[in-house]
């Protein structure tokens, strides 16, 4: 349901205030930063000793440690998002949240301490690539480290903006950090929690599917999902809608507010296939648009479809068909 004009104006004022307030918190000796930072901001703060810059290039973006060696942001350390334990497999389900001890070990090896301001660097080549950084960002938040940002545009925008300020070769190994991981259920939901939402017909929770339209309607599915379709009651906002494929950056806040209008208020559960794309929708809603009642379902469709008793929807309702007809007209 669309908001009234008054609610739209009020919502935009709240979003603007949230963005301003997000820039007022400090990280130790680091200057104020927002969840998304620019290449210029990073350049100005590059020598801050509290910064831990993590380059996540991996197979999703066509990168690796070798591409990192060919060129990277000065002072950054590489961690392969696909290989280093940012997501783990359990009981045949890929892409799950690591345990406290697993993530603590990973973060400490990268030099993360309690006072660190972590800046995560995507490759800057696609929305799926951004999802790697959004998922890593969410993981830090879930384990109690709030001092974290993502470089909007990633390595690509840095290399284009500051081509003369690029390091090559292997960096010095970081000094092990003292970060202590402490899991918080805020921002996280598991399969049993999602099941309870689907059983409660009066639940106000918006189930937000971040996949493609073909996957949402069961025309296609993830290779590791046991069945096609979507969770009953879910709405579709593909994570790619948040991403400007020309600039390879997240779209401006005012555009995001329009895209996510149906999920910008109230409780939301963000899901996809393995909790990767869902992280971008979570990031936009929670960190940019200021809805702090958003949970990420890491098991998503791969875990949901493991039990054939869990319901799925594949048929379009008559109302949906009418809406699509009118859109085409």
C-alpha cells in the first residue's frame, strides 16, 4: 500500500535526519563516517591508524588474491569472501552465518580490534559483487562491531579516482587484533522464525524477496534449492534495483526511498537464495533508509526448501496478472 502524501514527506524527513545522524558518530580517533563512504572520504582518512581496510575481491566479481596483488588501496588487506569463512556450510546448507569463534578468528587475523573502523572494499563491478560487502558488513554488525563502512564504488572507483595512489604486491601482514565476537539476534532470523511468521496470518512482517522475478515466480531456481517459488506472503524487490550499473554504486537515497517504499517502515525479513543478495536489501533498508527493524534470513530459499512441508508459491494471482497487464499497456 502506498503512503499518503503526508507520510511520504514525513518519511523523507526522517530519512534525511537518519543520514545526518549516521554521520555524527566517531570511531576512536577516526573522523565521522556513514555506512557508505566515498573514495574522497577514504583518501582523506587513509592514514588513520584505526582504519582496517578489507578488500573482498573473489570469484563472484572475477577477482582473487592475484588481482589484489596487481593493485589495491594502500594499507588494505585481502580476504577472499568466497573462501575465507565469511559464510559457512552446515548440514548441507551453504552461506550460513559463522559461529562466534569462527568469525572472531577471521576478524582478528585481519587486524580488527575493538577500536577499529573497518572499511570494506567491493570490486565495484556489479550488484552481486556489492552483496559480498553488504553481507560482510551485516556479519560485523551481528557480532557486535558497529564501526564499519563500505566504499561506494569499491576498488574500481578508487583506481579511477586515485590511479597514482595504488599499491602493488603483498602487503605487510596485519598485527592480530583483539576483537571479541558476541552474537546478537538483532538483525538475524533463522528458519524457525520465518516459519512462525508464515503461520501467523495477522503478522505485520514484510517478507522481502531480493531475487530475480523468474526465481520469485518459480520459473527458475538456485542450483542448490530443492524447489522453486517464493515464501507465501512475500513481496519482490530485486536487490539489483538498488544498484546503478553505470556508475557501479548504490543509488542515491531519494531514489532508494521510492524503490523500497513498500518495506521502508515496520518489521521486514530479507531473504534470497543463500542470504547474499538479501544482504543488499537489508543494508539499504537498515543502514541507508533507517529502518532498524529488518532481519536477514541467511538460510533463505536453499534452507527453506529442504523441508517439502514448507509452503511455496509459484502461481500468480489474478490481481498480479492484472497489474502486469496494466504495466505492459
